[in-house]
C-alpha cells in the first residue's frame, strides 16, 4: 500500500515562496560596504530571485550548473541564493579569504560557469581571472550592475523544476590538509536542516526575531540561516563589513535580538564594548560555533541576559551537529553550573546521530559515560555521504562519517568536544586536549590569544607547549600563566614551556592554524 498524502518535494524554492507569501513585508536590512543602507522585504527578495533565475536562463545556465558567489552578507547575496537555486543551478559560495591557490582550485574543480562578486573583491577577481578556466560570466553585485542585469527581466517565470534529492548548494571546506573538499548539499537535506535549526534549542527563531548573522554567507552555508530565515520570516539585518563598531551600532538601531558568529567575532565585540561603553540591549540569543567558545565569553553573554547556544558542526554536517540548549534541570543549577553546561557543545537535535570510537582502533564504540574520549562520528540526513566528484564514499559501511574531532559523550547525550584528532597531544600514552589548555589560558586577563601544540619529547612522546600572545600593553610572564593554569587543568597537562609570540596564524575561517604554527616551530625541541 502506498501513502495517500500529497507530492510536495522538499526544495528550497518552497522556502522563499513561503517567505514572500506569509512574511512578504518582513524587512531585510543591508548596511553596505560604502556605509549606505537599504531596506527590502522577503517579497522583494523573491521577485529579484525570479528575475535572476530568468537572467541566468538567458545566459544558458541550466539544471545542475554551478553558479558561484564571492560576496559578503547583503540582500543581493541573499537573492543569489534563491535566484541560482531557483534556476535549477547549484549555488557555490566561495570564501574570499582562501589563498589564491585554493581559490583557483575550487572554482575550477566546481566548474563554476558564472561568478557574482562584490566590488570590494574586484582586484582579487581581476587577478584570478586568467587562472579560472570555466567561468564564462562575471557579474558585479553592488555597483548597479547586478540590478541592471536582473531588471532586464520581468520575473514572470516558474522556478526550474528539480527533485528533492537534487543538489542545490556546494561548499568547500577550507582544507587544513591537502586541497579543499566540496560538500554537495541536496534540496531535501537543506530544507530539513533549515527547519530543525529554527527550534528553541538551536536558533530559537520565529517571526519576531531580528537576526544579524555575523557568520558569513560563504562559511558553511551561513549555518543554514538564509534558508531557515525564510521558513519563519525572520527579519534579517546584514552588514557587508565586519567592523564591531558598525555591528554594534546596527544591532542597537535595528533592535537585533539574535546573532550568530565564531568566538573571535564576539571577542572583537567585547573589545569594542569595553572601549566605548556600547551595549546590546535587545540581544537575547547568541549562537557561537565554529570553534570552542571560551568560558569567559559564555559567562559574559549570560550576565548580559543573553541565552548562549554553543554549537558544534562542520561543513560536512550542513553544518549543525549539536547545540547547547538549557537542560531540563536548568533552573536548579547555580550560575557556575549553568556556565559549565553551556561550555560543552550541547546535544544532537533530531536528525543527527553521534557516537565516539576508540582513537587507536577507530571502531570500538565507547560508552556515553562522561569520561571516555574518542573519535567523534556522525550520521543523519544532512551529513555528507561523499565529497563532490570523489570516487568513494566518505562514510563507513554503516554510514558513519568520521569528523576528525575528538570528544566525550555524557550520559545525557551532551557532547564535550576536546580536540581535533590531529591536534590532540599524546603524553606518555594519555591524551591531553590542546583546546582545553588554550581556553583555560585565554581566561587570563593579560592573554589575547593562546595555542597549545604537542612537541616531541624524548621521554613522554609529546608534551604540551603553550604559545601566548599578550594583550596590548600587558606585562605577564610565563610563571604567572603557569600559576593561573594550575587549578584549571590536571597537573600533568600543565605545559612544559610557555612561549610568548607576536601573533598566532589563522585559517581562512578565522580559526587558529595549528598546521602553520607547527611549521613555524618545526625546529622547537624540549629537553628531557
Ligand atoms: P573549516 O575547517 O573550513 O573552518 P568547518 O566549519 O567545517 O570548516 O570546521 C569544522 C570544525 O570546526 C569541526 O570539525 C570542529 O573541529 C570545529 N568546531 C566547530 N564548532 C566547534 C565548537 N563549538 N567547539 C569546538 N570546535 C568546533
């Protein structure tokens, strides 16, 4: 017997149709790079996306073609998301902070046919043009060219029909080792992910929400916000620049209630707020992810009356894997205990299955006992099966994808991420979490940034060395940091050396680049 309900594929064009129909006037505000501001609404976004789909059709773009963007967060970029997918094409959001070799590789590997770019990236585009071999059309997004291009069309077209298992979006990981790898999202995986992400435990979004996503639209599908936002009629406030003064000003004026970004974003906001006395009176939900949120950050936001959703995920998981929601016994916990809960990476929503396996054999499943630490594996409808153009699946026979992360699962399912498999420090057969060391050190008032590396050690295999950037003008010495760490981590975790450096290298997504730091200190030796 077959079911007797309607055919209604889960495709992303349904999201924008819904937003235009039910939340057409809900605003989309953009603060552009030149300081000007515009206001449109979901109905306008859909109308422009229709025109863009038509304009892409006129260029000969058909189902499955790749349409790339090299752009910051703004209304035209949002139009591209729905215009490209509405034309049946696959939206490829390129991270402009990638190195030139990576930029060359991914656009050619994706076989992008069209590139839509911000005027700010014109010098980069001009430089790369001769190296990009498949791009036929270059369209600038914010100097009138985009408007002119789409305004040639009347927008009176149907979306190009696609099925829910067809691909809609392509995102590359920044590739900490080797070439970046493409993750090809489907319409179905994208829509399910978007709907799940709206729930109170994650983005906690509804039509009253005013969201300023600091997470760029080119990073891990902007955590699915442009899709989920349409499903619930969020008011979006976009800023094409990431200056904390601009962000704070916009947040105050537009009464922003929700924001999402990596820890470094919040760090920059705090610096600005401390220097100017600026406040964020309407903010009530802060989503922090992409790397571990330090304790002081969570604590400070909580003291501001903000609910922190500390999220773990990766490009390969669309990207939401877990989020730190309030636990059932939240009201019985002390403030300190509540911060403890939020410092972990939270629990899996429906749709994500997690397990940890032994780091040595990579197959013995570990108990959810709050102590066993192992390789984190994941599966579910919005988790990768195979990288774009790869010959083999990226999952094992049972569908588990190995995340490259190391974590502990607690009895209630809470994930405590401790490291990346390749960064974890192996000392005398035991594991030391580099991330925990770093975060503990970052709590010191004189420390701007800290990174821990496992350095070869004649007796212990590896021992931790902590690299520290002092805050401007701060006068701290190694002994004071060691003393500060003493009651925060196990004694045998304490670094064998603390070295002060001018800066710590970062990846294109703003995370500490252990690979580059390791290369810089490849001659470093510890004595027995
Ligand atoms: P990229 O490597 O290009 O920055 P991803 O966004 O896919 O791309 O990075 C995912 C990785 O970021 C995860 O595998 C994990 O190591 C790290 N990460 C993400 N969120 C968190 C978090 N809340 N805490 C600690 N690490 C995190």
